C-alpha cells in the first residue's frame, strides 16, 4: 500500500473537521458570541459517543450550577469570608459527582465544562452569561455532528 493511500483518510477527516470548524466559528463570531464556547459544545458532544444530547444537557446543568455557586459565594462571603469558596465547591462537588451514575445527568466531565465555561466568561450578569454561552455551545454541538456525518458519508475525498 502506498503512503498516499494510508494518509488519504486522515487528511480527509482533518480537512473536513477544519472546514466545519471554520464555518461554525464564523457563524458564532458573526453572532457576537465567544468562539471558544463553540468548542466547549463540540467537546461536550464528543465526550460520550451516542449520548451527545445528554452531554450537552450536563453542560447546561453545569452552567446553571455555576450561577447558583456564584450566588452562594456572594451570599456566604459576608458571613464566613473566604470560607464561602470551599463550602460552595464542596456542595458543587457533591452534586456533580453524586449524579455520576444518573442515566441522563451522569457525565461529570460535561458538568465541569459548563462550570468552567461560566466562570471563564466573567459575565457581570449570570443570566446574560448563560444566554451568551448556550447558543455558541449549541453551534459547537451541531458542528461536531456535521463533522462526524461528513466523515461517515465520505463526502470529501472519496474512499
């Protein structure tokens, strides 16, 4: 088998994924949304093959939990100072890890993607942050599906 034949499929997959990512990033940027968030949605979709929607639901739940955590820290800080952070982190950990065997919400990695994304955005308003991240992540999840389908169908480059 020649080297060209061995590398044709990986090159095709790479080019297809790069094209899908470029189009998705353009759409997200055009919408004024954070481009990095689309890749959170893409990764979430790929965390558990066949369970992409469940993973995306866990990312969304992580975003909501981050809003609650930020509120908790804000409410507890005047009472207990910096101890509000470990108390809140403990509660968040209990929730996320406690749900690890749940049939729909049992994807701690996706929960943590949502949590980290919310904190990374540094939004002044938690709801505004949620509304900013969710559409970008949804575009990323759709891009992951399109990329996989394009490669499954072997539309680009044959074989």
